[in-house]
C-alpha cells in the first residue's frame, strides 16, 4: 500500500510511482486494481531463502525510491482506516475493464494478498496438488490472517480481507477437478461464452497457471514482515510437493472446507475446524502441528527447513494478534500503520513495532 506518511492514509499515486522507478525495480513492480496499490513480484527461485532475500531487497529499494516523492509503503491484508470514498481504480486497460464489468464493486476498499507460485513437473501432478492443497487452504488462511481492521473499526475477524475481496465474483475455494481435462473445460467454458477474457480473471483461493507451469496459492493475507512471508512460502512449497507426490484420495466435502474457511477468517489461529473423521471440532493449532510433521521430509528435500521451522513462531504471534496489540496503544490505528511501515523493510532482525 502507498501511504501519505503525514496522515498514513492511502495515496492513489501508483501510476506516478511506476513511471518514476528505476528499471531494476520497475521490472518487479506492477499496477493493481486500485491506484493506491503496487504489486511486488520476485523472480522464480530454487529456494525459499533466495526468494525471501530478493523480496527484502525489493521492499528496501521501493521504500528508498518513493521516499523523495513524499510516500511511504506498508503491507497487511487491509488498510485499517480506508473506506470506499478513498478508493480510485487504476487507469490501466485491465482495471478499467474490471470497473466496467464489476461496476462499483471495483471501488471496494483495496485488499492485499500473498500469492505464492510453485512449479510442478506436469499437468497431472498440478491437478493432484491443487485437489489436495485445497483442503489445507483454511489452515493457510488461519496462519496468515493479518487484517482485523476495516473502515476504522475492529471487525472481530482475523481476516477482514476475505469477505471484502469476496465482493468480486469467481472467488473462494475451487472444486476438486480430478483431471487436467476437467480443469481446462471448467475454465474454457467461461472464455468460450465470453464471461471472462482470459484465465487470470478467475480469483480462486488456488488456481493453476499453465502459462508459467505453476500452481498459485492465493488465499493468504499479505504479511507485514518478510520473515513471515518466508515461513508461509516454505509451508506452501512443502504442501504442494507433498500433494503432487501423493496418491489421489477421496476429496473432503466442499461444505466442510467452506466452513473451515469461515472459521479461519473469523478466528485465525484460535479457530477450531470441523474434522469429519474425528466427528468433532479440532483446534487449528493441532491440525497445523500435524501438517508440519508431514511437511518436514519435503522441507529437507527442498532446502527450506529453516523457514518451515519459523511457521511455529508465526502461529504463536500472527499478524492479526500483533495489530490488535498495537491498536490498543495511544496512537490507535495510525500507530498500527506507522508500525507496519517500520516493518516493511525488516528482515531477520527482531521487530520492534508489531510485537
């Protein structure tokens, strides 16, 4: 999010920023639906550590280059104070098409998500991974929830981003497809019938990106700290590998996944999920512990065991919990935004703000 450091409100100046950036950072920066948002994208990397290091560098360079423009940057699932009146749609052709298609839905408050791409060797492995990982999406949401505030008030949710973003169509958990042919047909019918111009107008929590050879996990709130991003990326990479190499199994009922998704949205790491095998609700913390156990061999193979180990730290102190602790201080939500800005370029150092 682009911010005015005097008021900590959103600044709709993304077009100006993108034009002013040096080529090295501009190649990793793009416009988004709203004019107060820019997207940072790393290059593909073999390891989580390399990707996280590049993300830290990109954040630092962006912060340095927008400071003379009278701007600051920060990251979370939502801007705690923004309202629709503060929102402007970006002037680019894609976003003006979105505005024409979605009307005033496109002027909802901006939301900020963490999108993780993991390469897979072939389309069969990709669908197997997608069908399996969808059952872990509520856990990823609970762990990443980092948007308790919306329009200046505490929503009581851990991730207000989820219901705000769901104002858009074609969101939520995709169904289990079983085969790549079924996935292609599900997407192709929408394109053939001129409902969407191309596949990236599907904003599911997870989707395939055949053009890139990846599965893209999109359910997570954007993280204030780079090290929390690295932890989530490691977990996602391990889950994709685990599912791509596993045998196909009977998919979990969609109503169970959707209920757990809501519980994660509301309660974050305090959620208790529906477990149809146990016949009761189970703490997400217990489920995460089992997930980490099954992911450890994959972390060893992928070289991301250090980052995966830090998932436990994030589970104890997730973003929504830290935001609420800062908001309880004298500066309230502007103090939260100031703290977010302070941690925008933090890396491995122990953060001093959102604790």
